[in-house]
């Protein structure tokens, strides 16, 4: 629930692509811990203000009209009190153009309810952005997440314009990170000793009841067996379904990665 220099850099550089606008909800009221002078410069007048920079200043600078925050208590200044493990009330549905999870979901036990809540709070064509933990951070939260969780859930629920990035910190001070674009491959061939975050963005399509997914490649295996009347799937097709393809090699995944280095 903190916007640090790397997260602040990514948020700014995605401004045009993600088209920040309208009503924003953040999970937890975000803290601001941007120390990099180059990142402060990106936000122009925000960091030239006298006094403490509040998250609402930063988000309005990015283009949002309003900024609400939801938390289990009001100790950090959230204006909507709700336990995301529990279903949101009807009045919260379809209220937001953007929902940003800047590191809250891993602290909630009922992930199914959290994802359902986020989807239901979005308007049609609303955007959800996650920044969660995928590797490292032992005991930081209850979970570390994998790309297939997001792809499986959001595809099942007819979201579109999905993007998945792994943010791999490559120095001990976390001032340098490798930004790796992750396509929808199952059994992702990516391993590192460095701590990693996962950024996932998706846009809500048609409004309908939220469904819980079967993990995508198991679902694809089931559908293929149904097409074959239960016959064994040929090896080449099976390898493609489960993600054992040349495009999924470690070398291919990281070769076009972008390096972000902050002062």
C-alpha cells in the first residue's frame, strides 16, 4: 500500500497507455515513499508543494477526477471501510472507472472474494491494476501470485486489453529493476533469486455475474478431450496447451526486458 519510486515511475509512464480518468478507488490509502529525484521530476508541481504530498495529489496529477480508498479500518485515512474478504454491498457495484490494488490482495485470505469485489466495483470499460508479490517476500503476505491467476480469472470474466509485467529488482537498494512482459503462457519458464512484483492490468467488458475460473490450461485440456470424445491428446498439441513451447523459454521471456534505473 505504498507508492515507491519504481511504482511511481511505472504509474507515470503508463499514463497515456492506460488512459487514467474519472473515479478511482485504491485498496488502502496509498503511502508516498518516492525518493528518486528523477521520478519526482516526472510529477512536476506535485513534489514542489509545500508540506506533505498526499496520495490524492499524485492521483489527480495523473488524471483522475476523484480518489476514494477502501480499507478494513480508517487508521490510514481510508474513506470507505470494508473487509475485502467479505462481499461488497450492492451500492458499491459499477461505481469506478479504475480500481488500483497497490499491494493489498496478498494480505487477504479470501482471494476469490477480493477478485470478485474488484470486478463488480468497476463500470463497463473500467480498468483494474494490480501490483502484488510473485516471488520472494517470504511472509510479507498470505500469498505470492502467479500470472495464470490473473489471466484465468479475468479471461473467464470477459475482461480485455490485458497486460502482465514482472518487475524484478536487480540491485539490493531497489533502484534498478527489470520490467519483463509476460504473455499468457502456462508453466512460465522464469526463475530468479531476486525479489519480484507482478503488475497486471485488465479492462472490464460486458457486465454480468462474476464466475470463478478453472485454471486455464486444465480447462483447455478438458475442452480438447471433449472435442476428442475423451481420446488422448496428441503430444504436440498437449505441449502447446500446457505451455511447453519455445516461446516460453527463459531466454525469450527476458530478452526484450526494459531496465529501469533510478537515481
